[in-house]
């Protein structure tokens, strides 16, 4: 179990324990202390869930950026794999057409940012 989940479990255990203590309280002061502890635990749990929510959205944004970068690299690789990308040079070797090569370089540069 992760530390965060263990912390949430501990707060929930404390809520249960203090709810029982509040029900068995002998006076208003004991009851008030138990209710305050339960309220503090609830706030702590909400704070932890807000932290998880923020982390989720940050990770989702990073994932989307990585997906976009993967798509750009895929397009460049497909371009390099396409036979029309190459032309025969005067010496009989195949070379990449420079104008298309520039497009591939631009796509790679965008992927690095």
C-alpha cells in the first residue's frame, strides 16, 4: 500500500475510533474533543484527495505532451520510410530530398520542445 493510501486509511481508522468515543463520551467536553478530531481527519482526507487530483491532472498533461511528441516522431519515421522521400543521385546512390528533409527536421525540433 502506498504511503498516501496508508495515511488515508489511518485517518479513516481515527474517524471510526473517535466516532465511537464521541458516542460513549461522558460529558460535552469529551464529545467536543472527539468531534474536533473527526472534523480534522475529514479535512486532512479532503486535502489528500485534492493533492491526488492535482497530481493526476499534471500527469495527464505530461502524458498528452508525450503522446504529441510520439505522434510527431511517428510522422517523421513514416516520411523516412516512404519510397518517394528518396531520389537517385548522379552517382547512383539514393539521397533524401532536401526540401522534405527540412520538414522532417522541423517536426523533430517541435518534438524536442
